[in-house]
């Protein structure tokens, strides 16, 4: 900085242009910014932010002095005589400015004659902008400050953190008087607005495995809200001033440690991304981890999620504690007394409150309070969360605590209690099996939440089932099975974060939990089986041929009984529903339901049933239909002569008859489009269908399933289901694509995807009439259309297809008519599929 000052003074003496002066500042700022990674290695966290803030103070101070020298030359007045003050606002004012954050500046002045204050301010701003400072600024007369703050809550908030940088101390003192007046003006209205703003922000940026560490739940904004409330209530300059009065030294220290990590991560994020970036995305995680000295990505991500939980916990509790006196309504006291459930604890409108004057109660007392509440869904005020946060859970846990926990799981509504335990930080204390996985992220492209929150969301889904088929089964199971299953739903992923398979680790964790909660040896064995195989039903439904005898018998040989099959079905529903919005959808609900009923049929047969026997049962149900009996005898024979068993297994008797009656009317082709859930295209045709073209044009909607069946009289039936729901403006273009697909001259350019030979399996012995092609490879645009194109090239006829894709992988299975040339050409198919791998 000394060299910069000397150089600027020399330029002024030479009467250099504004451009030359701004260029020298820009050069110095650029050199400083380039040095920040080295500075970050030496000092991180809040200390780094303070040093960065002070460096910018020096640049701004020198710019202001330069403008004064240029304006007044050698007749420079005393600085206090010039009625201008420059103040830092926001994170800059708090000395928490990150590398690429905006530099929020407020310039306050008094318009005195003879000082030309407006010109001084204008020249300063132009110099700062030309020098490359990312400046956000406000310019106010002292007399305007109150009105400006009253008009906009954002301005008022920023002014609360104003910090003097340079200029007239007289103007600064006048500003402070106005800021005090602003702080004292309608504090309740201000706090209500800030809390509403925080609630909206938390909904927009919920807990995530790739969190926004500024705006997200438990991010820097939560910490700032705590300071704004403390400033409004007590006019503190630092939260530490409330240590020992509002909160304890120990709890404040834990909060500060968590906040320090967030400061470090935010600075590292800015440095590695080279821009203002507050989202800890996967792409930046390795570089941030390396910069902060963590051994692996998961450890850093876990600690960030836990730190944000702690910041949210601390700030929520003590914001509530500070504002409660402001919102106290003595007229409600008589009614509140009537809602008391325990000394200092009340229930109003299904929300549980506690007095902040009540000392933390023993854990057994708190659990008993929960047990004695009516069995309804509750939410919990931060005052009651505080009771659980600052209670003590003895280790080992007492027998009474274990018994009380079981009683909580026996209730219809347990989700709210589990969320309370999570928010208070005692979930892993009460259920130690969750300790290692509680804040563990799941970077698998599938889960939306860390393990702990995912598990709790699964319990929420378990207690509020909206699939009528699953709900009907849930209503039939015993209380003991419901209780056991709820515990499994909570703990099914507790084994994650270990080197061994998480299901096997989960078995070791669930067994002692069941035993300590008083379940029998038989129930404990059932629990271990369900935990070990908790993803099995989902995998088989989405990746395997669920109409294959072999698949069904293998599945039931593992699950063993209809009762366990039912419990696994409900567990699978809860697990998928707890992943995130839209994961459990109409497509996989249908697959799971079909797998359940097909497996139940297998389980209830004393002797092994064959596909032929299953087919016969479906045919008998069709023949009993009045609509079938009304058909001509020849038509009846044609329907029952449809070759594919799978056609009869996939469609109920009424649907089989409906499709057949439509096929009877087909001249060339007919089709139907359903836009209600995603897109469903149903086609009956006698003339050829250009399936490669159809899939190539509509592939952007993500195919999730495909059926292809030969019916009778040369009519072929196609049904394609797509995941994405088209917007109404797309409907007409989709119809045009379907119409164009009956023109065999049309083609679509397909880039050959990369498929490796080892990712392809061909089973010519799948069944008497069918061969199976399985392609498990990376998910790529146009993959399905390309595979169909290859099969068409070798004249291989698809009977049906099972399409399963995630963000990263595709697992596609095709059943193909087993003609002699199909199996003879199998060796030719693999090189054709793999040509994109060259």
C-alpha cells in the first residue's frame, strides 16, 4: 500500500489524467486479489475475512484521499471539515466480506455551501468503478436516512451494520444518532418482517446435500438474523455481549466453531470458482476440500451439513427467546394456563411451547410429556426444541428411555417427534444407531436429502400413505408389525458411510435396537431380513422382468412369506417416497404393485405354477366377462390365441378385451395420447411403424417403459410411457411426430452411444419362445432409439421392453421373439451395438 500511495502522489503532482490514476489503482487491486489464495493459506475463517475487509478499507480510504487532493490541491481542508462520511454496510460492515461479494458502501453527507460535496462523491464513485471495485452504493443526506430506512426494510437492515471507514467523524456521529433512531422505531414491525423474510428464504433454500451456505437453512443469513434481532433488542455490537445472559458460553462457542467453518468454506468457494458463488456443488467440492485440508470430500460435506444444522438450531432458539417479550400478550394468559400439559409447557393449536424460564428438564420427563399428548400430529416451537437441545441423555440409556421410545413408535404419529429430536440434536443420542449417518450426504444422483433427513421423511411417508393400494395393505397389518416396520423405516439406511455394504451394516445395527425395545427373537429376525433386502423390491421392479417365473420364484425364495412380502412392499413405498418429490410416481407404483401381486400369487401356491398356468387363469377371467361372451366366436378365438403371455400378465382382463376390440377396428393405424401423467402413447397398427424415428424425436421426454405385442390379423400393439410431462403448447408437435412415424422413409440422425461389450447380455434360453437382451450402460441421449435401430437392422422383433434410467445409468431389458435368425445373429448384434465404442 505504501508504494501505491507514493505512486498516486507522484501522478497527482504530474497532473496525470483520471484514467492514469484509476489504472494505477486497478493494477494494485489486481495484484492484491491475485495474492488472496496465498493469504488464505496463511489464515482462514473470520480472520481472513477481517484482513480482506481491512485491505479494501485501505483502498477506499486512499481513493477518497486522492479525490480530495485532486479537488483541493495543496489547500486541502481538515477532513472533518468536509461533511462527508464513507461507511461499510452488509457483510462489508460486519467485516465478513468474501472475495467476490459486492462491496456495499453508504456515503452520507451534509450539503454545506462551498464544499461541492456532490462533485466529490461523484468523482470518488467514478474512480472506484474505473479501478475495478465491484461497488454497491447508497448516497444519502443525513436528514434523509430515517425516511429511506422506513421505506425499505432491506435498507434499514443494511444500515444496522454500518461501520465508519473514512471521512468526517462529525458526519459519522450525526449518522449514528439517526441510526439509533431508526433502530428504536417500530422494532416489532421490523422483526416480524425479518422473520417472514427468513421463513420464505428457508422454503426456497431447504436443507440440501449441495447447500447454499449463504441463503440456505443454517447458512450465514440465519446467523445474520440472530445478530439483527440482538441489535434491535439490545443495541449490541457483537453477539458475544449476550454470552452468559441470553445463552451460555458453551453453546455460543459451539455456534462460533460452526460459523467459522462456513466462513472458511465460503471464502474457498469464491477462490476456486473465481466468482461470487455460495452453492457447495459437487464440482467444487474436491478443490474446496483440498484448500481447507480435509482428507476426503464426504468428511467435508458431512461437517458442513452438521455446521449448518448447528447454526440453525442456535439462531432459531435464541431469536425466539429474544423476541418473545416483544410479542407477549397478557390477555392470552388465562387461556394458556388451561392448555398447560406440564409446569412451564403448553399446547396451543397442536403446537407445543415451553417457557424460556423453565430449566432444561430430564430426558425421561420430556419423553413422558410427549407420550401423554393425544395421538395427533404436532409441531414444536423453538422454545420446546430448546428443552431437548439442552437436556442430558444418559449413556448408556436407561431402560425407561428405551421403553418410552418404543411407546412413541407405537403411536400413529411419530414423525413430528423424530423431527423434533433431529432439530434439537438428540436423535443420535436417543437412537445411537443413527450417529455415523445422521448428517451424511448421499451423492448418488438419486437421494435429495442427507441420510438423517431422508430417514425421517420416510417415516413421514409411512404415516401418511397416499397410494390407495399400499394404504389398504397397511391397514391390515398388526400394531406390532407397524411398530417394527416404522423402526426399520427410520433405520434402514443407518449403515451408510461405512466400508461394508450399508444393508449388511444395517443388519448389525437393527438387531440390538429391536432387542432393547423388547421385540421377540422372531420379530428381530424379520427386521434383519427386511433391512438386509430393503432395496430388493425396487431393484427387481425397475430392472428385471417381473413376469418371469424365474424372477418371481427367486425373489420369493428370499422374502419367504406373504406377510414379509407385504411389509417389504410398504417399506419400499416409504423408502422411495422419502427420497424426494416425484421419485415415487405412477410408473414405479404400477411396477411395484404388479410385482407384489405376482409374487403373492407365487407365494400362495403350494406347487410351482408355470407361465401357462398363470395365462390360463387370466383367460378364464376374460371368458367370464359379458363383453367377451357377446363377441363372435371367431373373435373370441383370436383374442385367446394372442401368443404373448406377457400381454395377458401386463393387462387386466377388461383391458385385454378393450385393446382387442380396438384392434378389430384398425384399418391402417390408430393412436391415443395421454398427457395426464407424463406422456403415454398407445398405437395399434397394421402398416409398419418407424419406431426408431418416433423414439429419436421424442427421446427428450425420457422413455420409462415400452410394450410391443403382436395381436391378430397383422395388428401390432405399442405402448410407450414417457417420464416428462409436455406443456400444452407441445401437444400438436407430438401428434405430428406420431403421424410422421408411419412414414418408413423418414429418418432421424442418431449418434452412436458408447456401449461396451461387457455391458450387453444376450440370453437365448430365456424361455421357449423368447430371448432376452439386457443393456446396462451409461445413460445417454438417444440410447433407446439407437438400440431399436440395431434390432431393426437385424430383423429382430421386440415383444416388450423394460426401460430404467437414472441420471447416470440406463438398465434396459428387451424380450425378443426367438426366431432362428435371432439367436444366429446374436454375435452380429453386439458389434453393431458397440460401434460407438470404437
